[in-house]
């Protein structure tokens, strides 16, 4: 499983939308979408924000 797939899976399991994750993390919806689709890799700071928001 790719990193983007894992992030999407965790987000959906917690019933969090991309928009909600964007508001929680301060990251743009577009960036989160690109990370989930493995178009771009997250920076360490972005990954930290996402993992804190998803409690992992």
C-alpha cells in the first residue's frame, strides 16, 4: 500500500472529508488530494500535520 492510499484509508475510516482535513491541518485541499493520489510526496511538516490530525 502506497503512502497516499494509507492516508486516504485512515481519513475515510474516521469519516473525515478532504475539506475537513484541510481545515484541521492548514494544508490546501488540492495538496491533500495530490498526496492521496501519490502525485506528490508530502514534506515532513505536511506529513506531521496529517498524522496528528488522523491520530497516527
